[in-house]
C-alpha cells in the first residue's frame, strides 16, 4: 500500500528470533494419552472456557515479587526502553495481511471450540463403551454357557477401539489448531509491537526545565497533540478488555458536532463584525461577502464553513494590515471600531476557552482597549484565528477517529451470528447424543428379549426333565435315578431363578433408560413447540414482508415510469434547447456574414463611384461599347427584376415568419396553460419541434438563396467592371454610357436602399426572434427546474424504495435460512422418532399384530387356568414331595409375573404408537408448511428477479433488453439446477427410507418367528 505497507529495515529471514523449530524439523506433538488427559481435565474443570492467564481473571496471573506502579517514572522508563529495543526488528504487516490473519484466527478459534465440544462428547461415549466392556467382561465369567456373549463382547470392544481412535484424532486436530492459532497470535502481537515502536515519538519534554529523555518527563499527561497513527492499528477484538465505547461514542460524537456548530456560529458573527469594521474604516474598500452555506438543499459541511470563515477573517486582517497608516488615526481608534474589536476579541476568547474543544497554544494577553492601537488588536485576532484553525483540525481528526471506532463496533456486533450458529451446533450434537442413547437402549432391550427367550428355553428343558421324572415314577423305578433327577432339577431351578433375577435387573435398567428417553422426548417436544412458535412468527413476518414487497414493487414501477417520462421530457427539452442554441449561433454567424458582405458591398460601391468619375472623364472613348452596354443594361434590368421578385418573396417570407412567431407565442401560452398535463405537452412539443425544424430548414434554404443571389451580384459587379473596362475603350458611346451610368447609379442606390430596408427588417426580426427565444428559454428553464425537482423527488423515493427492497430481501434471505434450518431439525427429529418408535409400516404391522397378541394372551390365561386345575387335581389325587410343590408354585408365580410384564409392555407399546401417530401428524403438518414456505419463497424470488429486471430495463434500448433476457435465462438455468439437486436429494432420501423399510420388514419377520416360538412355549406350559 502507499503509506501503510511499512516493513522493517532488517528482513525477518535473517533475524535469529525467527529461527523456529521448523529449521531443524517439525515439532513433534506430545503423546496422545497425555493430550487426552490434559484436554479431559480442562473440559471437566469449572473454568474450562477461561485461559490460564486470562486478563479477565486477575487471580490467575503468577504473583509478582514487586507490584508494578504506573506512577514510578524510572520503572516505566526502563520498561519502555526495553520494549522499544526488543521490538525494533519485528515484522510489520499490511492492513490486508493483518485482516486476513484476524479472520483466520477467528475461524481457527471457532473450529477449536467445536472440536473441543465434540471431544467432550466422544470422551463420554468412550467412558460408556469402557463401562460396557467391563460389564460384558465380568458377565463372561458369570455365565456357565461358553461362547454365548462373544458377538456382543466383540462388538463392544470394536466400539471402544473406534471411540479411542476418534478421541485421539480429535485431540491431535485440537493440538495442531491451537499451535497454528498461537503462531498467528504471535505474528499479530509482533506486528502491534512493531507499529507502536515505529510510530513512537520518543519521550515527552518536561514542561518545567525542558530537559528531554528524563524519567520525570514520562509522567506528563498525553493530550490530543500526541495522537498518532497507532490507534488505527488497534484491534477490535473483544478479548482485549472491557470497554465502554458503546456509551461514550455517540455522546462524544454529538458533543463534537455541537461544538463545531457553536464555533461556526461564533466565527460567522466575528466575520460580520470584521466586515463592518472594514467598511467603516474605509468605505471605498471592495471586500467580499460573508461565506454562506450552499442553497442547493444538500447537507451543510460544518468543517468547510469553519475553514471558509477563517479564510475570510484572515483576508480581512490582511486588508486591515495593508491599509496605509495615513488612513488610520494614530492617536486612538474610532469608538465604534474599538468596541467591535474588543467584542471580537472577547468572542474569540470565549471560543478558545470552550471546554468541549481540544487544548491548543495559549493566547497572548488581551490588549487594553484604552491604550492600544489597531496593530495589537489585529495581532491578537491573528493568533486566535491560528489557534482556532489548529483546534478545528484536531476536531476533524477526532471525528475521523470516532468514525473508525464506530465501524469497529459495528464489526463487533456482527459476531453475534457466530454465537447463534454455535448454539444450533450444540442442539444438533445433543440430538445426536440422544439418538445414540436411544439406539443403546434398543440394543439393551433386544438383549433382554434374547435373555428372556433363553430363560423360556431353560423352562422347557425343566419341563422335559419333569416329564421324564414322571415317566420314571410310572415305571415304579424309585431308586437312585429319581433322587439324582430331583437334585439336578432343584439345581437347575436355582440357577434359573438367579438368571431370571438378573434379567429382571436388566429389565429395570431398560425401563429407566426408557424413562430417560421419554423425558428427552418431552424436552424435544418443548423445543419443537418453540420452533413452531418461531416459525409462526416468521410466517407472519414473511406475510408482512411479502405485502410490503408487493407494495414497494408497485411503487417502484410507478416511480420508474414517472422517472422515465421525466427523463424523456428532460432529454427532449435539452435537445430542443441545444438545437435552438445552435440555430441562434448560426443566425448570429449569418448576421455577421451579412454585415461583412454589406461592408464589402459599400466598399465596392465607393470604388465603383470612383471608377464612374473616371469613366465620366473618359466618356468620349466609350462610344464603341454602347451597343454592348445597352445589352448589358437590359440583362442587368432583368437581374434587378429578379432581385425585386426575390425581395417580394422575402417580404412574404418575413410576413409568414411573423405570423409563425405569433402562432408560436400562442402555442407557448397554451403550453404554459397546459403544462400540468405532461403527456399532452410532450406530444405538442414534439409536433412543434418538427414544425420548427421545417421552418428552420426553410430559413436555411432562404439563406442559401440569399447567398446565391449575393454570389450572382458579385459576378455582375465583376462583369460590370469588365464592361467599364470595355467602356473605357469606347469613346463613341459616351453619352449613352452617361445615361447608363446614371441609371446604374439610381439602380445601385435603389439596391442599397432596399438592402438597408431588408437589413433593418432582418435586424428587427432578429431582435424579435431573440426576445422570443429568451422567453422560450425562460419557460424551458422553468419547466426544466420543475422537472428536475420532480426527478429529485422521484430519485429519492426510488432510493428509499430500493433500500426498503434490499432490507426486505435480506429479511427474506434470513427467513429462508430459518426455514431451511427448521426443516433440517424436523427431518432429524423425524429420523429420531423413527429410530425410537419404528416407521409407519412397522407400527402398522404391530397394530395389525396386536389383536393376535391379545388373543394369544387370552389363550395363555385360559391354559394357565386349566394348568392350575390340573395341578390341583394332581395335588388331590397323587401326593408329591414338598420341594417339587414349592418349585411348581415358584414357577407359576414367575410365569404370572412374566405374563403381567408382557401385558404392561404391550400397553406401553400401544400408547407409544398413539404418541407416534400424533407426532407424525405434527411432522406432516410442519413439512407441508415448510413446502408452502419454500413455494412462496421461490415465487417471491422469481417475482423479485422479474421486478429487478423490469426496473433495470425501463428506458433502455435493445442491447439492454437482450442483457436482461440473458440474465433471466441464467437465473432460470440456475433455478433448474437447484431444483434438480433438490430432486436428487429427495430421491436419496426415498432410497434411505426404502432401506429402512427393508430393515423393518426383517425385524417384523424376526419378531414373527419369536412370536411363533412363544406360542409353542405356551403350549408346552399348558401341557405341563
């Protein structure tokens, strides 16, 4: 850049400070275990978001041996000199490089924070995987059946390994991002130190003794005079510390503006008094007027007005100083001038002592009005005006600084969007975590179902063993085999009871997980309701925005039409004025040419008179050319007759021109009367312009004819000169020549008289035409001023409409983004609900299977009753041992509890199905509303493109219309590409849905197989 692209005198490549580890090899990251432990401790602590040495946490700084005092000049001097020496070779970046590094640092910071949040979730998942791995590892030794839980154990180990690998990758990414961010911060800090070192002006002088470079000079306060360009490099990062600029910036700006206005008013009063003093001291002095603000309606530039008043006062002081002393009284000043000078000095003092203005040099003492002359007063005023100029310059500098700070504050306010995106990312991560927990709960439910199936199989084995024992009893083999079977059955029953207790515990855990899932679903319902409320508000805002856009479009079209009409009328008026000006210039040139020709004709007549006198002296020699002279005279008479005819025609043309001028005056009066109806005026003006063009062409033709006549007259004069030469040789025709000469003199006199009359008539016509043209110009100026005012109003209305349209376009874009985000969240919620409760086809199959389940439960109850009757008959008919009886009662109790639990689970599934249907209806409604919103947005976008293209194409020719058509074609192609991409996304979503349906069908088949197994088990229990 020009003045900002500074570089240090020494290259950074040769500086030993820049010998990084890259010169000897890339720095190796610490081990992943160390990184994970460190990040885990940082994320789990309460102050995870704060740095170890955060400026906002003063207690985190390491304790100093001696506290630093800003009032210690020696310490501050040493620190300043050390900092200046250390930063002498730092690299200074350009503004573009600095802004690029800041943007990169913000991106890295957001990326690092997101990675840290993701790492926290992955660490939790890893801990859960580790807990599951330990649980399955312990269960492997508790279960007697080998190889039963090997797939689950292997799957848990794989998930644990995958989670560890993800945590390691995330920790390495965070480490590299933090290292890169530290390098960028280092470069920015070196740039800041280098800029401060480069722009540092050295130590301030002691105002008392004037000794520089002393420690006590550091304690002097900084004023506005000490401001340099370093403040332009101050970053707008909110981490630099708290600031109250939001409160002070508007107040300071308003105070500065009020001070400048007050100064401008006082300087205007001072200028008026100075002018009165000059006029009283020397009335013959020609001094300019006081500067006044422009009257074109624009905003008044106060700084320019202050500069103008200061220049005016300086010029007045110079005029007073340049006046001779003989004109000024040496004894004392005039009382009025003296009083005015005193008042001006007091007003200047009040301006200089205004507390809102920055301090400048001290004014000299006020001259005493009693014993002071004009020079002292002028010197005092000159010094005061110089001080005012310096203060005005400082105020302008402060104004530019405040403008820069306000712009930086606006950049700070734009960072709130990043926080909103972070919040949305957190919500998405929470939903993903919930989905994982639901999947884990489903897996645990399937595992418990498999365990339940295994328990049923064990019960079937027990029943088979009991039947075998009954067969052995029927054969009356009551020996050792019966005792062994009985003991084996008791051991097996004890093992089954312990296994059923474990299943019950897992079932309770599954219920707890299900309760947590229900709580999370309720929370998501609340979130969905909030999103629905936001969407309703967005719908209302979208409706209002749509109505506003429609109204603005109609307004813009009307304004554009009026503007085009005004532009056309203005262009035609300017073209007509230009044409009239050109015509006036041509008429002026023709008039000048006529004057020149008239002068040449008079000179030629004078020369001919001299020649005629010579001819009269030598007329005796012209007798021979008498015949030729008579013929020539006849021809000249014919020419004169033609000239008279042309004169008559010119007279008729003049009368027609006067009649045309009168008609033009009447037309102009009609135009003035009908100027409110601009369309009619434009049409009549076009017709009138065409007619005036015809008249001008006729005048041009007449001018050409006059030119031809003048050429013919000059030819005749030349021929007459030849004839006169011939007459000089003919002495015989002297008498006839005298007569011819007398006739020629009369003819020439008549021609001259006629020419004078025609010139006079042309002059009068020219004066009338000038008056008419001036009047037309005045009327055209009035019309032009009115058109310009209307054009300004239309332009302002168009600018306001364009600003409103841009604002509405931004709001529409924001609404579109909100709709897209809401649609994404709804899709995610739908996927989670599908994963939690199954898809619609699965639930329909379950609903269809529910009556069969109820029927099966009724059958189980009936068989249970029959089995109870059979057991009672067995007890009454044949006594059995007490252990067998207790075992049978325990099995019946467990079976009843199992059946009750199954009924409760069936009822819960039915309730879940109802909730699922309700949620699906809500999701379908939301999806329909999203589709309606997308359709409205697409229509709004197309209408907006059409309005923009129509507004940009009004008042243009064919090439512009072709360009607008090409733009519309490109927009249509882009819209078709977007539509095709959306269709591809929908197709992919349908494919995913189809795969999910296939998985659901597989699950249904598996569940049907399980149900068939359960029915067989119930039949076996009934038989038992």
